[in-house]
């Protein structure tokens, strides 16, 4: 997740990380969010880096 976030940030995308609690990591996933208006640009960057296998949209 750090690699994805850093790549997005280097390309001007604002990201927000939410790390799972270490104690409750089995029940909670770490997540990263991008602004709605930057969604398409973020997807384009992730597609070019072939990192879409690591993403979900809106928790889906």
C-alpha cells in the first residue's frame, strides 16, 4: 500500500491512509483513499503501473 500511495503522490494525487490496528488486523484491512475528483487520474496511473490487482473501488 505504501508503494501505491507514494506512486500516486509522486503523480500529484492526494492520498489518505488508514492503517488497520495491529491487534485487530485480522478483522480490519488497511485502506487508502483518493479524492473523488482525482479518481480517474489515479486509476490511469495504477493501470499504467499494472497495480490494479491491489485495488478495490468503494469497498467493493
